[in-house]
């Protein structure tokens, strides 16, 4: 039946490839020298990263006062960036876990890098709850350690503490999941390695994987179970992040629809970021055969869908704030849409709700340039979403006497762009030294979804793939 | 003991068919090395379904009970405090606030417990020696491992038969 | 303060004992006790074996460790012999008196380990009755001002010689004075009002002794903020040159013409309490307070009926009221918009003859004569105001001062002694005091530093700070109070009384002098016991002989009737004094600069205030409510526009602030700013485009406008001719305000009602439709609940021991801000400087929210439909009603801040306190975000030590960064580190002390035994503190009052702070 499938479905791997070709294509970036484009991007990213690190050190050295915060607006860019990065960090695990459960084969070309992106994004996210603390050197107090002050435990009622657990769990589990998948591919690189150094490095990294039938048997099992675990995890993480706001009393935060709305938003921004990176990688490493327009189109569909979900959430908020008849709620949203920060609100609306609607048209879905631009636009919009939620709710809350405005300082800005720099530094390094496509998985689907099946194979029909 | 031959194939489909034939002949196949999972070959060569999932369940259970115990000890038993009027005298009433953390700890224990078991069971740990007979088996070759002792066929017959099933190369290791 | 102290290891070092000096070069100055095991036999025989090696090793390690344990040298010096009744950790209280020529108050000074750290009103005083204000309780910081003169100084060839002995100044001065006397020259003592009998004695002795030597000596009294008008008036009419004793508590109707008697007018400290006692609706009546004024004053903002009038119209209004009350015909036309209010006032006045009071802030003799005539016609003399008990706190005589300046310019003055007065700063430029001073041969300055006047004199003979001084005071006939040192003098200063006596050739010990004098004239007894008793309570009031002054208006009235008119100009300038800075005596006190102006909520500046419509005209923008909102908004990155204010030939560039409630055509500028020395605080970020890069002396905080004051028959703060204002385009000025939004947006924050409603709704106020309707919330079973009782879980037990709570009477609160500074003082709250306040980062634990009614004031939230309504609701009305609301931590029982703290740094105590554990805080600021009342304050920086080019302010404004200034810190309260959250603790240190006290006495905590800083500082007792679990405590009655409500009750935070509805008498 797969032959039939291969006819009606658009191939996910183009060109007439043998298993060896896949190995060659994927290992080329690792084994050959980087091209100038890579160096250019890397240079750019490192400059940003250094600038950011400088600003972070300044903040830690002098005090949070170097940011633009004030007595009324206690969080602004710091937590905005945090939520933004966590959101971005959702796509990876979602793609590799949820799509695995749904047996979506098109995930295989992107999941490896998507997960890498997740891990780096979550690193950036985790940075902010750290540096936003007034006394970061006491940050370990949020862990349940009996400390020198006697048995002082953290407060498990606090959503911020839930965050600590959610983020660390999410990070470490994603990391494990990712690495388990990497091992067989490391083995491939190891066995091809010509230099001593590579043999040692990848020998260690591949944990002595031999690819015996038993290994593969367990491999598939753990992939499945971890996917099963990661799926609720993905949803829990952003739900919990949203509870930072939802469980508070501040009008504009105190909203029950936050969990689903945040998760949708997270997938939205995550996929957008994956698209951005994929399109770059496709160009830099010439992966056109593996990251086909089909992949781009699938992701654009997800973007459009989640974008619309977010849109619905925005409208629901507005409606409920009016319908509830609570004066503070009512004002909070009136103020969002028409107050001094309305420019942020409307740029959010345009970027997140209106722009993705373009993807209703196949022409646009399959247009690389447009996709690339929109993927960035979407992430700008999602940053504004968090800014709007955090700042416009805080700056005008219950007592009108305390109303203020928030004005960022250059440090706020520096730290934010700095993390983008660090993120790209990490990702580019990864792209040079890791098998960026899941070799073994691609090989399993080559026969079924390759344009011309497997080069040099006499077999002309595929075997039942696990159902 | 330990005379083993490795039949190398260059096509997952051929391996699959070959393995079938061999088993039909009563040949005991010790193992198959492949660059990616060959679906459906496990039952043929007699690899039983792994019980990793069961461990996972146990780890999860442990994690959850640990978490609940911890919540009770930290917040109720050891150092109860009046935090925003929340009930600090009974776990049950305060439980809703603890659900997120309990869930996360459960997942944490399950996932990491499982990954660890997986590594141990596979005997894949940092710096371990790889056991695959030929480097190409992680690229595009598929190796069938057969021990010569107690086989229905003699070595010669076996080699000949393996060739028949489409092996492109046969190595013997004493 | 330089700290080049040296510490001796011992007497040997001090004596430079030779072998000690040698030894001290060695690492161990004495031989180490290693012999007992080195001398053992086997050591000698076997040499060092392994075990010995280990011994040595062990020993050397231990020795090294011990050597490393040496404690760092601290600056604390133990008492050689401890003074009795001084126990470390236990505060001592001393009754004393504050008088600086502007404020008088009998005070109670709290000292810890010999350091004055807190100032309260002294309840034993029959005059100020325990009131104090922000200026007075902040004055303690002045004691620890390291910029005070450290000793006498004299000018040698134009430059100042400091670090000289007293004899080096006193001898030459005496010599010069003698020579002046020998040639029958003029000697003048220029001082501000002296109400101390002993000091007067000293002055008189001086005059006597030098007159004897042939000199013409006179004493001129000059007040920076003059009251000559009313004094002269009383002098002409009643023959008594003094203030009447006002009894606001007896007044049923109060009409004030621009007299800010709750803020800065005369003895406001004494008036506030009396006034507040007439504002308690529980008594079934309330005084009716009419205020007619040009600027919106603190008093005006508390008035029941308020009319805004230009100064010239204000005079007409006085005359109008006079004519109506007395029936005497005076032609005075008043603007139509206030005529109705005036007529109502007249009606009420005539209806309450003998129990009404009319006051005027004008310093024009004629107006004051009219006012006296009005009160006379209403038979108020003897009841609500009384000259039989004259008040002496203002004696300045402008006429004499004007005459003096003429003589000085005429070169007729040979020597001048200037005491507690700064005329170069405060006198109008037109009098040319400065020029005149240059013509005086001998100029001696008795101030506390080389300020504007001091720098121009020849000698500086620095005076004690009042907390180091002895003195006696006689504020009003029959009322006496004492001043005693609460700390030994910090610098080489001397009380001016002693110096002046010494100049007069008699060396006295002023302490003994005062004692003797006081015993003789006041106590009429020579017993030490009586003196000590008097000293302990600090106050004596003697029965006064009942002389009765007779009013004789005659000619005074007729001149008044003809001369009361001011010519009116397009713009009329009124110079006013701010609650924070007063007359500028304490302009170097950062706390008072950081105390927001009660009305404008601006800090660290004086500025031009104008009616919004005038402001829009100056800006040249069409006057619509939208434009007002956009163009007049002042906030962090919305600086004020700069205007050029021209008065005659002087002009100032000042920021423009639109002031709701200000009379159209009036300009207000505050006095007391632009003091020399304040330029040390400022920098470019503070002054924006007005920063002077050439001459830093011009970069003072605010500008000095004393110099444009108007000299007519008196020195008047009203300038009504050739005043003009124009916009300086392209310049802007950053303003630091603590409140950028001024209306309640139709929310029930300050609950208000009228007296009639209050009375008619007795018993039903909390029911539906009542002025204080009880909000109900349906629980999940549909049962209505008070939000304060609705709970998801079984409630935590609250009847354990205590349940501390506050009740704040919004009707008594006049918004003066005394509580804010008191809290500042008690809790070591850091001052952060203008730039940080501009960023809304002031650290005040408690604030006073000030709300104006908006152009949509009559509407409540549910009538606000759509965007435009909301936008209009943001714009203050032109003549708004004003409401004040002190807000501190509400100590919620379901505190939103507690649940969200990840490290449980803020938790709830069994006594109902919301505790903040500083050393557990990691600074996530989640609690502050989740606080509906926004009372939590975050330490953005290490305020007590951070001093880097990017943030230089803290080193200047924060006392904790100055070695001497640090002495003001309250040792009971920790100084918070950077990165932690802080907030009102309900003065938990005082609560603990109070509980301990009660425990030692073996009784329950008595009502009033514990006072928070704010409640003890409140001059009107608007804030009361108590135990909600103890029925004996008054707060339990107050919380049951129908006026009681919770702020934002619907949030369900269940606060422990009650507010009492504001009742207006309209």
C-alpha cells in the first residue's frame, strides 16, 4: 500500500538517493570546512552575544535599577523575554513528540534541529528568571534544599516555583530525548571518522552504539514512551508559565483562558522560529532535498492554525472583560486597545492574527521569501503579545494613584538582543558539529517517501512500517 | 566456542527476506546490525519485545509518591506557615496548589529513570566499545550475525546459502 | 566626616616604649610558647622526628588560623564609665522645643545610645497639644549634617580662616565693637523672632552694656515669612502687637481668605489638631469650612466650600464680607462665580456669631484690619480668637527692617550681629540688603554655616543645633516650654546667647542662666526639683491675669476701607510656602525635598503653577480636555515645559505645572528654594535644559523667589503688577512626581459622603443605596458573603493573641505628610534623589494619595461608556474637590503577595502582620506586581553604599552614606540590602517593644501604649493603631463605625487596615 501512497503523496526526500547518499549529505557539514556564509552569521551572532553578556554583567554588578522598571511595573522586558523564549522552545519537542505519536513522517527532516532549537531557546529562557532576581547569588534558594538557615523550604504555592520545576523538567527531558535520538547518528559519524580526534570524540558521544536488533528494538520503544511523556510536558510547561499571570489578582492577568491561549501562542511562535532556522539551514547547507517545500507548507499550515487560535483568544479576552462588568477588567482591556500602549497592542494584532491569514493561499504557503519574512514577523508579534500582557496590565491597575509608564533603558534592550546572539551562536555551533538531520529516521522513510525509493535497491515494495 | 560469521547485505529488504529463509532452514541468527531499525525483523530472529515501558511506569509511580510526600513534609509537616491564608494544616486542602509540581516531578523521574535504564540495558554508556562487526553497518550495510556451533548446516552450506539469500560479503571471526 | 583616628594596641605604643616598638616589627611581638615541647629531652637527643613534625605542623596551622581570626577595627568606642539611665538598646526620651522662627512645637525627642533619632509632638503642651509636622520631625537630620560649620571662622583678606579658636574671633569682635561704641556708632542686632525670655534678657544686657559705652544699639526683628500685616493691625486696633490665640476647636464656621492654617500659616502646628476636632461627624456636627484663595493650598483642599479668586479679588472679597457682616458700606465688587459662595459664607457667619472664625493669609495691614473688624462684628473675640492671650511666635517688624536697610545703605550702621536669620537670601531685592551689608564695617553671623548671608560677613560664630541647645520659650502669654540638649555638641560650636553675653563682657553658662531665669520668672521657686519637673514635662502653663483688650478701630478702619484694594494685573503672582520646605531653613534636608508636595505631588523643585486654561494659553494650544491631557501631563519621560516668568526687571526660567483649583490669572511660585548648597545635590539629569554648565552655583534645587517680594506697607508675598509669563520654546525640564495620575476614574477608592447624608443614613449606611454600601459576593452555593469573610478553606485562627490593625479616618486626614516623613525616619527608608523619584522609584513605605475630581467627577464607573469617557475621566476639573488617602501595607489576611513568593520570604504572622523577611528575599518582585495597593518597594540599588558615576545621587541624598549622617539611622530597623523587597511593617519593632513593656508590667497591651510612627506623627489623629482582638482598644469601636470600609474590598485580600469614609459638610 505504500507504493500507492508514494504516488499520491508528495515525496519528502527529493532526488534519487541511496542510504549512503543520506549519510554523505548529512555528515558533510561536520566533516568539511564551513562556508563563508556560516562564518558571517557566526561573527554577527557572537558580537550580539558579547554585547548581551556585557549588559548582563552590568545588571548583576550594579542592580536591577539599571533596567527601566519602577514601583508599579516590576516586570517588563525581563519576563517578556522569558515567556517569549519559552514559547519558542515549544516547537521542538512538540514536533518530535506529538508528530511522532501521530506518525507524521515529515517531522523526521526537522525534528533534530527543532529539538536543538528548543534546548537553546529554553536555555535563554531560563537565563531571565535568573538575572531578573534582585539577588541572583541566592537563586539556589528556590530549590528545596534544607539550607544553613535551618529547615527553610520554598513556597510550593508560588507559580514562580512551579515554573522552576516545569522549566527544569522540560529542559532536561528534552535534552535526554534529543540525545537518545542522536546516539545512532553519532555512531554513524564515528564509524566514518578518518581522524583520530573524531574517532575519540564521536566514539565517546555515541556511547558505543552498535545498532543491533535489540538496540533498535529498545530505541523505538523509548522514543515512543518519551514522546508520550514529552507531549503532556509540552502542554504543562506553558500552562504553568501562564499561571504566573493567571493566578494573580491583577486585571488583565487574572484570566482563566491563559493556559490554552499561551500554549497555542507557544506553538505558534515555536513553529515560526523553526521556519526561520530551517530556511537559513536549507540555504547554508543545501538541504533542499530534505527540507522540501512540502515541509515548509506543512509548518505554514500549523502557523496559520495556531495564529488563528491566538486571535480567537484575544477576542475572547476582550469580550469577557466587557461581559464580566468588572470595572478594573473592563478598563484594563480598554486601556490595552486604546491607552498609551495601544501601539504595542495593535502591532501584536497585526503580526499575530492578521499576517498568518495569508497562509490560507497555497501560493503564499509555498513561497520561501514570504514564509521567511512572516516567520520573523510572527515572532515580533509574539514578543509584543507578552509585552502587552505584562506591561499594560501592570502599569495601570487598581489604584489610579500608582499608575505609571514603563520606559526601557539601553540595558533592557542590550540584554534582550544579547540572548538572541547567544542563541544563534549555540545553534550555529550545533549546526557545524552535529548531524542536523535524523539520519537513521530519514533512512527508515527513504523507501516509502523518497522520490525514487532507495537507489540501488532491488526491492520494489516496502515493508509494513510500524503501525 | 565463538566461531561467528557475519553476512553483510546492502539492502534492508534483502536482509529481511534472507533472515526469514535462514530461520525457516532452522539457522539460529544471533543478531542483526543495521543503520536503522528494520521493521518486523525482531520476531523473526527472536528478539522479544522490551519491557522498558513497564520500568517507566514504575519510575513514574515512585516519582509521584516522592513528590506528594515531599509536598506534605515541606509545606505541612516540617515548617507550616500561613501563606496568604492558604491552608497549611492539611495536605488535602492545599493539594491543588501542589499539582503542577507533583506532575513535573513525576515526568522528571519517569523520563530520566527510563533513559538511564535504556543506557544500562543497551550497555551504551560514554566511552563504551562499539560491538558492530563492520563500520559500514551504521551507514548502509546490514550484518547478520550467526554462531557456527549447533547449527543445522555446516559452515560451507551456510556460507553458500547466505550467498543465495543475497549477502554481498561474508566475514568469519574465530 | 574625616576618620583619621588612630587606635593604640596599648599604653606602650602610645608611649612609644622602645622595646615594644622593636618587637612590633616582628611577626609575633612576643615569643610563642613552643618551648614546652621543643625542650623535651628526646627532641634534643633524637632531633625532630615525624611526630614532632606533625606537632609543629599542627601548631603552625592553628597559629596561622588564629592570626587570621583578628576582628576588623570598628568605629565604635565603648563608654569609659557608662552614664546612668543609659542602657544600650533602650531609648531615652527628652522633652524639648522646636522653634526656628517659622514653626513652633513642644516636642519629645527619642534618643538611642545618646543619639537623637526620632521626634514626636509633646502631648503635655497646652499650645501645640502634641502636634508636629513634617518639617519638625525631619529636622533631626539637620543635626547630623556634616556640612554644618565645624567651628568659628573669620574672613582674612577675603578668604575664610577656619579651624581657629573661639578667642580668635571673640577678641577682635569685642575690640571692634568697643571701637564702634567709642565713636558713638550704631550697633544693630538683627534676628528673627525671639520668643525666649532668657535670650531676650541676653540681648537686652548686650544693648545695655554697649549703650553704656556710648553706642547706639538696637534690636531689629525680622521674619523671613512676615506677619507684620496682622501684627501692625492688632497694634493699631487693640494696642497689642501680637497674634491672637486662635481656637479653631470652638469654631462652627471657618472662613479663610488665603490663610493656609493647616499647612504653613503662623502656628499651623497648633491649629491642625483643634481644626480636626471639629471634623468628627460622630459628634453629630462638623464645622463648616469656607476657603477663598488664589492657589490650591493644603487648607483649601480640605475645605467644604472653596472659591478660587485672584489676589486682587480676594481683597475685594474680604471687604465684601466686611460690608455685609458689619452693614458698613464698602464698594467691593466680587466675581459672579464666587459671589454665591461668599453670600452663603456670610449667611453662615452671621448665623454663628461668637462661634465663627475669619482668618486671612494676607500680610497687608489694611486687609487684616478688615478681618479684625469682621471678627469683631461677629463677636468672635474672646471665643474663637483672643488677644487677651496674645501669641508671640511672630514679632517681625517689616517697617523697622525696611528702615534698617535704608540706614545700612546710607552707611549709618557700623556693626551688625545677625542671629538665626538669613536676610541676604530672604529679603526682597528692592531693599538692597546685600548692598547695604557691604557698607557695614563689622558683620558677625550667628548661623550654622557660611550660607548666603554668612559668606558676606566678617565673622562666623556658629550656633548649636537646637538639639544641642538650652533654651526657654514663651510662645503665648502664660505658656512656657523648655529646650534641652539631647546630645553633646558635635562640632566646636557655641550657643549664640553665650557668645553675645561674652561680647557684652559677661561670661555666662547659658544652661544655668536659663535655669535661674526660668525659676525666677516662671516657676517662682528656687527648688531644683521644680526645675527638673518642668524640664521633664517640658511645658509650664501659668494662669494669665485677665486683662481685656479693647478694640478701637477708628482711623485704622477708615484707612483700611479706602486702601484695601490692589490694582489687578493680567497675571498676579503669589509666592507661597510649601509644606515640605517652609521658609527654606531646611533646604539642605533631602527628606523634605523627597516628601512630595501634598497638592501637586511634585518633589525636589519649585515651579510656576497656573490654572490649566492659563497654562494652555501660555503653551499656545487650543484648550480642550484632550489637549490638556496630552500637553499638561508630567511623568518620567514627559518633562515639564519651561516658561520665563518676568517680575518687573527680574526674570526666572522655571518649569510650568498646571494646578487644578488655582484661580485663573494667578501664578504661584514656592518660596524656600534656590538655597546655596543645594547645587551640591543636582546634576544635568536633574535640571535638564536649565542646567548651567558654566557656573554650578546656579544649579540649585529650584529658584529663589524671595527677592521679588513686594514691599508696600509691609513685605508682601503678593506681586500684582508687571508680571508676565511666556513659553521658552525648545526647553524642557524633568520633574519628579510621585503621582502621575490624578483622578479616581470613577472607582470607589476614597469613599465620600455629605454630612446631611451621613446623618440621614444613620443605621442604613451599609445597606443598599447607602453611602457606604456593603459589597456582597455570592459563594458557590449562592449565599451572599462579605468579601472579607468569604474563604475557600477553613480560615486560619485569628483570635490567637493580638490582631494588629490600623484605622484611617479620611475625614481627619488633611494630607500634610507628617506621617510620611515620620515613617521615613523610623524605618530608615532611603532617600533616592530626584532622578530616581522621576522614575517612580521613591521608597516611601507609606504615601498619601491625592485625588482630584475629574471633569467627569459626578459620574461613577458604570456611567463611563467608551473611550472618550475614560479619557475625559483622566482630566482633573478646573475647581476640583480634593481627597487625601494615606496608603501603606494593608497587611491583608489573604495577601496576594504572600502566595506568589517562591521562597516564602513574605508570610503572615499570627498577629495579622504581613511580614517581609529581607534576608530570605531573592528579589523576584512578583509580590510587588501582585499587590493591589502597590505599597511594596524594591531596593533597585545598594542605596547605602552605591556611588558610581552612573548613579552618583545616593551618596548625596542618602544619610546612610555619610559617616555622620548614618547616626540618624534607627538601630531597631535593619538597613535593607540591594535586591530585596521592603514595605510597611506596621512598625513591628515598636510592637515588639510595646509587648515586652506590657509583659514586664505584667498587664495586657494597653490601648495607645503602642503607636506606629505614622499614627504618633499624625497631628490630627487620623491614623489610629490597635489590637483588633482586644475590645479595650479604641480601634474596635472605629472598625464598627458605619463609615468604616476596606480599600478594594472586592479583591478579597481581607486587609487589616480600615478606612473611614470622608464626610463633607455641604
